[in-house]
C-alpha cells in the first residue's frame, strides 16, 4: 500500500467513526443551548443502539430501525427533561441516572427478545444501512496507475454509509435552526436568560422540553449509526464512552454545531489512526491503541474546557414563579 491509499483508509475510517459522535454531539448542542446539561447522552446512545439493531433485525429494514432508535433515545431524554425541567432536579445527577438506566434497560431487553443472549443477532449485510456511493468510484475506468490510485483513495474516503452523509447534513440543518430561525433564537435565549425570555412570552418549559427530547433523538441516531452501520448488531460494550467523547467535542466546539463537527472529526481521526496502527507491523500494544481516543479526549478537555463558556443559564434550574 502507498502513502496515498493509507491516508485514504485513515480518512475513511475516521469519517465512519465520527458520524455516531456527531449525531450525539449535536444533541448535546441543542440541549445545552436551551440551558439543560445533558451528560446522559451515553445512556441515550445505548438505548438507541439497541432499538436500532433489534428493530432492524425483526423488520429486516435498517431505516425502520434508525427511526426506532430516534424514538427510543427521545423517550429516555423525556425522562431527563421531566426530572430537570419540571422537578428542577440536578442536571448532572439526572444525567448520571440516565447513563445507568440506558445500558441496563438495553441489556435487559436484549435478553428478553433474544433468548437470554447478551447481544442482538447480527444483521445481514443486505439489511445494514446502505452505502450510497458503493461501486461509484470503482466503476470509473482509468489506465494510468496514478489515476487508479487516486480513484481508489477517493473510494476509501467517500464510500461511506448513508448515516455519515446524514450526520454532516444535520450540522448545517441545526446551525441554520439555531442561528437563522425564530425557534433557534428562543432556544438560545432560554439558555442565556430564561426569565427574560419568559417576560417576552416565550414558554420556557416547552422550549427546554423540545430541545432535550431532540437531543435524545439525535443521541439515539448516534447509537444506531454504531449498531446498524459501523457494526451489525448491539452488544453491551458497543457504546463505551462515545457519549462522553461527544460531550467533549461539544465543549471543544464551544457549544456550536460547526465547532462540534470539528471536535468529532478530531476524535474520529484518533479512532481511525488507532485502527490503522493496529493493522501495521509496528508492534504497538492493542491496549495502548484502544486508549488513544480517550487520551486525546482528556488532553482536549484540559486545553479547552477552561477557555470555553457555555450558555449563561446552562445547568441552572428555572421556576416560573420564583422571584
């Protein structure tokens, strides 16, 4: 393999692993811009990964599974919203509880629906999320060796699952909603100064509920992007820290969709690099390589968390009639 093809392989793997993080990080952007801290994204990802894989298996349709994952993540986020918005519970404590409920419920349901197994039955390749550009570049006929290498590299980069393209489209959609629409302005105003927003006639509770539920929907999609695209089934260890990495990407991106995207690409690149190095003959420990994305997460948090300031009212309970 040449340097160009190696680079294409690393970029392709990086994009594939960035997509689940990107869905989840965008969910965090929505929730925290409305003033609700959501560290329960990991649990929402997990229940979404289970729902996506299970429904896709029983229906033999990955898109139905994808929608089911969104619903499952949204329902778990609703629980978080009830605790934090209606009952003004501590956001961090509620998020921790969600991170226990999500994996526990997913494993419990897996054992019920799959005869006591700890994982869902793998999907056939025909029933995974499709790759829109599969075969497109390989169908291009070129005679020059350099051009063949370039075409092969482009195929490695762009022959992605549809979930990857949807994730990057959602970056623009959520940026547009947050900064170019009335509902986006309301979400941001509620996150900055909910009492002032209330005096202007904005239903603070409704806006917070909407943002938190949408964050769960997106986190559920992130989980499904893992279980029915990157791999072909759900298992207990499938989601292991990705929700927290997505939160780190959100902080790195200063609570903005486009910034979160760059953070997710950075962490996806760490995953891609670790997989690439694991396939070489350099003799690097597999345990050390598995640590690489998490080490980069810690480094990024140490370098950027002190300089990043989220919405002013983020994490603060709001009660309408409180003076």
